[in-house]
């Protein structure tokens, strides 16, 4: 088992990474210890892992809430079912929520924990690659709105992240591929050596080599932890973790959160960010080809549907948490491994970039 520490000023916590961890009561005991526990999962994950989790939690009272599966259910209406479960069972301020699932479950459970009685503890048990390398770490929680992704939420850190790599054995291929986008992101934003390693190891990763995957999860968590430690509430440098996300979130919003997975949108969004960086004179054509090549080897999309217009994209991108003074800010690349946040660009270049990838 590997352990990565997220060291924050007011609240630090461990990320445990290894095989068979959801069957180890000793990992859960320090964080539950007889308290009321509400496990939040979804219809896909619960049949696979809920009984194992319940067997590992030694608590006075354990209940579960099972949500529908899908990004389209990441909303306030669905979130209310978690509050219904907590209130009907009279859960106290000393209760603990446990998120068993992917990024949607983790984000919603964390937001419920942030809100319930003004804040209770929660544990992340991520079961998708995307959640294991990204969304379970850092305390960003929330839900979507029809007009914008993740626009309603709170910063609320977990007390622990327990990442059982065995859960990837049951992860469908499309979800696995979506997670690879966030892995690639870490190399692009601040770790060129890791990016080169990914280029050389992508075939092993796509065949789900367990040793390579364990390394990827650990390195991704280390990369994210170091950024979050510097800027927990995303007032500055943490925004680099959103490389490709402004483009990707726009695609998800336009398509109603039903056609594109988050990682798929981020994948093509990173390629558009690389192209935009080239147009600004920072990246070379070879750099953009490297990004495109790795995305293709990871089976991620490298274009968006032609029916999505550049005007739709611009309007959706304007509803983004990085917007300041009505100006779209983007995470772009000075080089592979060197990301910046900027609004200093001609919007015509942004439109031109979007048009380049409408195929």
C-alpha cells in the first residue's frame, strides 16, 4: 500500500492506494469508530462493492443511499435524496458520509457533507480511474446546473481517501479511457518527465497493467496534492488543474451532460488548449502533435461534433468559475509541463481554434 499525504493548513489527510483496501476494516476504523455512517453510491457500483464496504465498517448505525448513475443526475434534485436519507434516519452532526463510486458520487457526497448541519466528515472511496487520480482529491464538491457545470458547490476536504485499485477491474473501457485524460493533464501542466513516461508507457496503461496503473495513480495524486497544498481554495495556481476543462465543460453543458463523459471533454479540451497555445507562439506544431498523438493512443476524442457551433462554445465557456470581469480565462501551455492561466488573448483566436476542431 502507498500513502500520499495532502498537507493543508487546517485539515490534512491521507490518500491510501493499494489492492483490496475496501476489505480492510483497520483503514476505516479511525474515521468512523462507532459513529453513524451513510454510504452514498450508485446503481452501478453498489451491487459490486457495497456489501464489502459494509463489512469493513464497524459502526453503531450504517445506512446507504443509492443514486441513479450518470452525470445528468448530478443536480440538486438528486442531491436532496441524500439529505432525505440523513434526516429520516436522524443522523447527527457526528455522522460520517462515505462516497463509494466515481466522480459524480464523490462530488455529490462531498457537497452533501459540506451542507448537512453545516458540515460533517466524509470519506472518499473512488472506484473509477478519473476519481482515483483527480476528483477524490482536493475537496472540490458540487453539482451541475443546466447552464453550467459544477457551478453550485463548496470546498470541503475529505478526512481520508481510500483508493482500492482492484475496483478498476470492473470499470468499463469508456470510463477507463475518460480517466486517462486527467492522468495526461498532470504531465502537461507541471511534469514533463511524467508526460514523457506516459508516452513511453501508454500501451501498458491501456492494457491495464497493474504496476503501471498503481504508479500513475500515486504520481497523479502527488501532483495534485502539491498544487492543492499551495492553493486550497483556487485563488491562484490551483486553476492550472483545469487545463482543458473550460472547453470540456462547455461541451458537456451544450450536450446536456448525457453524450460526453467528463474526461472525454477534457481530452479534446486539452488539445484545443495546446492549439491555442501554438497560435500564441508558445508551443510548436511538434508539441501539438505530441498531445494529439498521446490522446489518440489513449482512445480519447480529438475533435468535437460539427453541430456544436463556436458561438455555442463561447457562450458556454463564459459560464465558468475562472471568468473574471466578463473575460474568459484559459489554462494554456507555455511548454509541455508548464501551464499558465491567462485572459490575454484575442477572442478571434479562440473562435478560430474551436473551428479547427469542429469535424
